[in-house]
C-alpha cells in the first residue's frame, strides 16, 4: 500500500507539471521590427520600447489577465482580443501600443504552443487619446 501512495503522489506532481507546461506559454511577437523602427524615430521613447521588448521576451501567459499583470496595459473591449500597452508612463515620453493576441497557437519551429501577439498600432499618448473606442478595437495599420 505505501508504494501505491508514493506512486500516486509522484504521478500527481508529474501531471501538475505537464498541465503547467501545456498552458503557460511563451509569447511570440509579430512585427517586432515595427516597434524597433518606431522607437528609432522617437528618440524619447527608445529606452522605454527597449525595456518593453526585453520583458516581452521572457513573459509567460496562461490567460488574458496575465498580460496586464506582467506589463502595464489594459484589455480592450468585451472579447476583442486586444490589449493596449502603456509604454513610458504619462506625459511627453508616453506611448501606446495596441496589440491583438491569440492563445494556444502551435509553433512548429519549437514544437510548442505559444501566445501570438500582433502589433496593430503604435503612437503617442495624445494620438491614442484621439482614437475612438471603435478604432481602438478595429485599427490594424501594421
């Protein structure tokens, strides 16, 4: 009987690790070059975008709420699959980045499931404030 208990505990831990492996995913960022180009043309935001790109490289998300927990941002609209990231805070050095996301997409190159994050729009805080709520959930410039 003790052997069965040990096996049961080991199996439970292995099963838990498997669940964590399957559902906690790294992020695959699409159009990273767009962010880097924008940052090059906006010197006052360059370090903020560089920091954001560094963080995004190592985050692991399981669900949309994890996006805003790991990076400064807000989910947009009911079920819109979009998030706006606050890059550089408020004021003169503030920028906004609207991305759409898809969870649990297979990435053949690494044989894993990832969160795909697509850049839809980048601009200053003022430009973002000029967008309508409808534009924020539909805009797709890149």
